[in-house]
C-alpha cells in the first residue's frame, strides 16, 4: 500500500525513520508525501521542547481525521512523544492504531500487519511480539536495549549526505532535558556495524557522513571502556569515495586532545565541531546540571583554535532558563561576543514536565525568554556577518547542492549554483552561492570556489580557474 511517512524532530529521528522506511519497503510497501492518495500513515514524533510537542500532536490529529473517515487503513505513531505519552495518545486520539516506543522501531512491519489483519484488510504472516500490551496496541522494548547501525535504510536527504547515529540515549541528566527518560542511558552502536552502515550509505552515493548522537564524544565508553570516537573516525576515513565526515553534538568537557588531533590530521574529517553550550553563565550552567564552567569552555575553545586555526565552531544556547537574572543574561551575551562562534542558534527555554528545571522556582515569562533569545541572536548576527566578510578572498572546497532556476521562465539558467562548504552542516547553517558558472555541475560534485562576497549568513563566490575536469561533469 501507499504510506505517508512523517518524520519530525532531529536528525537522529530521521535515521530511525529511514530504518523503518527500509523495513516497510522490503515488505513491499510504497511511499507518498500526498496525504490524499496515501492509504496509511506513520508519524515519527518529537517532544524535546513545547513547540516540537505541539507540532507532533497537531500532525497526529490531522492524520487522525483521515483514519476516522476510513480513508486510511492504519495510523501508527512512533518516536519520543509516543514513548513519553503513549497512554495519553491512545486515550485522547483513538484513531491511533499502534504506538511504537523509541527502542521498538523494528516492530513497524509487525504493527502495520497487525492493524491490517484486525481490520480484515489482509492476513498477517508476522508473529506478534510478547512486548505488546494486552490490546496489542503498544510496542515497548527496554530502553537499555543495544542499538544497531547496519540496517537497510531508505534515504530521505537527497543523496549526497546522510546521518550515521553512533549511539542512543544519554547519561548526562541535564535538568531541562527529557531525553534520558524517553531514550534511555547511553548505548554505543558497535563499531563494525557503523562501518558496515557507512559503507552502505556510500555505495548509495553518499559522499558526506554526519555523525550524530545525543553526545558523540562519549562514543565507545560503554562498549570498549574508553572513548573511541577518534578510532571510529580513522576507520571511516578508510572508506573509498567518502569525502567528508562531520561531527555533531560534542560536549566541551569530553573533547579530548586525541579527538582534536584526529580532526586536525585526517583530511576527510571536516574542521567543524558542534558544541552545544546552553549558557555563558556559571550560575546557570550549574542550575542546568552541566559539568563545566565558562572558564573551562573558553580554555578548550582556545586550545582547539590553536591546533586547528580554520576550525568552524557551532553552538546552541538556551535563553530564559529558570532563575536566570539579567546579569546571567549579560554574561551569556559577553561570552558569545568574546568567543565569536562561527555558527550559533538560541532557543527560548521550554518548561517541560518530569524535569528538574520544570519544577524550579523563578520561571520566567515567555516575553522575557523570547526577548533574551532575540538579544543573543542579534549579537550573533553581527559576529556572523563580519566573519562572512572576513572569508572574502579565500579559496574553499564546496559540495554542490543544486542549481537556482531563472525566475523569469522558471527554467534552470545554469549560471548560479547552491553549495555548502566544510563550515556548513545541512539544514542548520548557511550556503555558498556560486555565480556565473559557464558549464553544468552535478549535485554532490566537489569544486574549489573563490569567495568574492557575502550576503548576511551566506557566502558568494566563483569557481577557481582549474577546470580540467569540466567535461567529466557536463550534461
């Protein structure tokens, strides 16, 4: 049947979605993004912050209307919101046929077959697991279940890049975060499975692999007794035809000298680190349960930059945390001005139930939280714009994302291309616009570009003179 599959939330959720799509595809199902022609729907949900929770619930309700009318033969809900609010979802949205917890994605075929069999649509030849509820509606595996990394996946990123989830869960227990409750403790994927999974992606045309987890820096501690991210990077670099490896979600206190040297010395590893910091105030860092300080962060960043001068550093902050004073806010502002991060995102604090921070006194108004978020983003804007201008005159390697159409006739004019540099992670960072290209380029192709200008967060450039491979990529 034709299935509408909606994946919400983070890139780690995307990996789970691609695994489920792979399983359903092997079962013979097809996929559509058209709600009107779909015959069933799966929603992979997120509940990290209030906005994500609201988006997930609204999506389920909307698709529930199709299920209520009989147009859809099944509606299945998976992911973090499904894990956290499984009973509430079934009670409040009875159109939902099955709930799959975060550790139960491999039951997606079984769940769909079960619904179809109940409704007389087709017989099921898959045995139902013992880990379902008495009503066979909730699939829950232990959150201590070991994750795997070599499943067949259906790619949803467009092809030239994709994500490799190297671990599941988290042990940090930050006071604002529900992830340990819905994803469990930190569990690394065995290295041999990751290498197998990465090779499979590359064989499908992926040239950039992005390592993700709730925290990548602790990879291997639970399996091998020590941090093994550097070793994983070395092995990934041996994969032929893999061009770039990007690392996301690195806790600053866990970034070792060995990891820094690996990034520095392995050409395939992008000189890029995503280091979520959340605050520049020691007072707030302590309230958040973060195991670091402003001074320690500054020292680590200084050392990283001394070893890798062209490193691109991304971070995220939370504005308006409970108990955050105006002085704390000013400390965060001064910190980002001092550190001059290349990339920065900021979120207004979201009060979440079942978290320590959610029960704290001195919750701030939404107006204050959003105002402080805007202050931080305004300060970062000036830093980012100046940094982009400083890139003028540099030559960088970039991967082609696509070509811009001519607005006049809605046909591709072949002259302006959109690309990303090593400084740009997909979906969260900026772009490089390559102007006046005299010949055709292909998505996924790597080219050298001279930076000639900037437009806010984005860069503008032209191809360098080396065009010896021009004919190879001409359509």
